[in-house]
C-alpha cells in the first residue's frame, strides 16, 4: 500500500516553496552583460539550475519562468535592436480570438531583390530564438537569430521571422468543463460506478501523497488553438500565403533549424 511506504518525516522535509517567481530579469537578479551572457547581478556568475537541492520540480519551474521572461526580452530586442515590426496573425483576427504574430522588416514585402525567412525548431523556443539552453548557458549570439537578422539587413535583405510554436493559448478550465471532460454518458452504470470508486480511491491516495511531496498543485487548463496557425506546418503555410508569396523579392532564402525544416517542406 502506497501510504504505508511513505516516510512522512522525509516528505515533510521536501515540501516545495510556492511556485511563485519574479516576472523580470532583475527580479531573478540576472542580466545580460555587454557580451550577451546571462550573469547574476551580484556575483557575476552564470545561471544556476539547481538553486534548491532535492527540489528538481521547483528548479525546473523556476527555469521555465526565467525562460518566459527571456522570450519577451528577445521580442523586445527584435523590435528595438533589429528594428523589426510585430505583425498579428491571423491578419483578420477579431479582438476576442486567440492570436499569434511574426516579426518582419519594413521592406520585407517591398524589397525587390532578396528576402530572408527564418524558422526555428520545435519545443519552447519562439520567434527570434534558436535554442533557449544556449541563450541561458552560452550567450545571445549563440542562441538567438539576432546575428542572422542584423547581417541580413546590413547586406540588403528583407527579413521575416516566423513563430511556428505559438499555436494556442491556455486558459484555466472551469469546474463545469472539468466535469464535462470526465463524463461519458453512454458508459454502462455498473462500469461507471466501479470507475468512480477507483478514481475516488486513487484521488484520495494521490491527494494525501501530493500534500507532502508536491503541494503546489497546478490548475487544470485547456488549449484554444489559433485560427489557421494551430501547428508549425499551418503557421508556415499561412505566412507563405499571406506574406512571403506576396513579397516583391526576386530571391527568397530560408534558414530553418530542426523541425523548422519539416515545416518548410510543407511549402515545397
């Protein structure tokens, strides 16, 4: 039995701190230095993943929270340093629907000579990034598309930066939605009762265990997909149809990393 095997004293020692993290780099006490390296404001040391020993899940959530801040930071650099404009997708989106976006230079559609299109891989990376790990552990030049963008602009290219992983928004489920998702109306009553009993017993054990091992219970969420941009492939096709194919450039060049290459194949 699970409960008899639990060492409550040991589990109590492993109680997680709240999953509440700063929403700015400064709040994390980190900053990107003049070399584009992420460094601690006070010590000058690189980022440390194992901030709290024996709390891997908490450390991972802290890492993810920092990653989200860095994503927004990169968006700012694309606009301020690379002088790209942010374009909302779908192009005819109404105010209340989920939206994505891309970045493009002012001359992306009017440059008659050449256009560069950048497509990152899958995972947590977003527009302007190649790899979050490299951004955090190495530097901005290694992990972002910014060197490519700056060089391209210097050499007279128009630029479009795709955002193929921005496919949906997450919203918290209501109690009614949670109940609805677990209901199966056509299920035989006897089978349903047996399942309900098992689920209640499982939930009781899990809740008891989680109270000590994993007190930060995450909310149940649902995904609402972005129209015509619900996958990397859909996104690539949408940007092709509404932007790339409409550009004046005689020559279009693509740089795609990892899964971005498969998204590109959809255009061939």
